[in-house]
């Protein structure tokens, strides 16, 4: 039996990752969805997005979880949708993606594109 895998298209990418908050929520789910209780107050897992910050706080005690800490996105001023799009480009290309191509596709400087490509590789 052959496993047929459906391709993830650019249209699906834009529908799934509308903005930076959608990207941050995806990272949050991947890293912390296994938690059942807050690590600080041990209450039931209930978090909300902190306004104007890239973190989530416990609804009961205010303990903050930072989904980007310890990842390639940590301390990056480049928006998450650009990071996700760069990862999408790497995953869909057969021969990789050059920093110059990332510069053109993302509309960032070459220095930024080179750093993103290096981190993804």
C-alpha cells in the first residue's frame, strides 16, 4: 500500500499562518500542549496570550511561558511569518534555497536572509 502525501501549497500556508500570532500559537501548541498543569501553581492548564509580547501567561497565577526561548526564533526581530515562509521554501525546494533568493522572497536585507538560511540549515 502506497502512502500518498498531499503537498502543502502556498495557499494553504497563507490560510494557516495569517499573521505572527498564528505562528506563535503554533509554536506554543507544539512545545506546551502536553502540559496538563501550570508548572508554577499546579492549576489546570489555562493560558492566554500576553498583549504586545511573544509569550503566554497562566490564567490563574500569571506565570509566563516563552515559546520562542531556546529556538532559532529566539531574540530575532524578524517577524515569525517570514521565518515560517522561509522554512516553507526550504521544505518545498529540491535543491535548497540561497540567501539571495530569501532576500528577494521575504523583502529583507541580505544579512538577515543569510542569518535565517544559516539558522534553518
